[in-house]
């Protein structure tokens, strides 16, 4: 099934269910992407399948201003516990490149910033050329949000590129054509449509008091309090009543 077929079908369902539904195709596409990514993650967690794994054989290693080596993630990654969204990162220890026999490939082990200091305290876990690590950092570079992978243990060698495999998610900005196939197993398409329809139904059934119609209610509020003040009895009448 293509995105075009799916989106137009959803748009038709919205129009039939709600007379005043006015969703744009871009809005429906965004919902489709959000739900698809959720279903992809759930599918992996339940099946441990590598159906959504993408491999990038030559990702350039760069060096920042502090001498730390890193790569920018070439695609969006499933945010899974313990960096499970990243299947592996490897490089060739003999050539400092990715080419070469498989037995020469060194795998980077996942870690996090908080654990790095403890790794250096143990000779068996200390980062090195043959025992390297990686950690992931989300940050803003020149106003653009990026996902960056820092490589630890290879600071003193001339490593030019690495191979990386990731469990990827879908990015609506990279969808070039609505005629592309929806990248989900067939059995999940029905669940995708159901959840998108539920999103649209939730939006249409929002209470009217939570919708910003652009009107200024300050004058109405002032009049309401003024009316309350007019109806309040004065102090004299209250005293006469008590007597």
C-alpha cells in the first residue's frame, strides 16, 4: 500500500465521520508517520526482528574543537533502552577504514557519559583502539538539532570512517513521493489506520472551551464580574436583616 492510497482513504473517512473535518493531507501524513514509528518500535520489541535495520557502510569520522572524534547519525534512530536503536558500529583496526576482512573489524560497545569515568578505572574496560566505546548525544549545532555519536578509545589513531547499522524510524521530511510504499508489515496497516482515525477523532471532539477562536474574552469576564457586584447586597441591608 502506498502513502497516497492510505492518506486519501483516511481523509475520506474523516470527511464521512465529521461534516466539519478540515484536515490537510500534510497533517494526516504527519499522524501517519508518528503512528508508524510507534508501531515499528512495538514490532521490534515484540519480535526482536531486524526488519527495520538500515546499514551505512562508510560514515565519515569527524573531530570537534576539543579533539573528540564523532559521527553524525545518518538517519533517525529508534529511541530504545541502552542504545539498542544502534545495532553496531565497526571499523577496521588494521587499515583504520571499513574495508578489510571481517575478522579485523572492531566493534564499538555502547556506553553513556556518566559511565565513562568508571570505564577508565578498570584495566579490562579501559577504552582503547581494540576496546572502543560509543555514546550518543542529542544537541544543537548552528541552530540545527542533531544526533551525534562520540567515539571513545580511538582518539590517537587516524580513523577515517566507520560502518553503522541502526534500527531506523521514518522522517516525514525525507518522504519524496506519496507513491512510496508504507514501510510496515501488512498486518500492521489496519492498526495504523485505526490509530490515525482515533487521533483525528480526538482532535474533533476537543471541548470548545479548549479551542482558541481568536476572540478576546476579557471584556466578557469584566461584565460578568460587574453583574455579580450589582447583585451583592450592601452592608446596611445586611445589618437590618440581622436585626
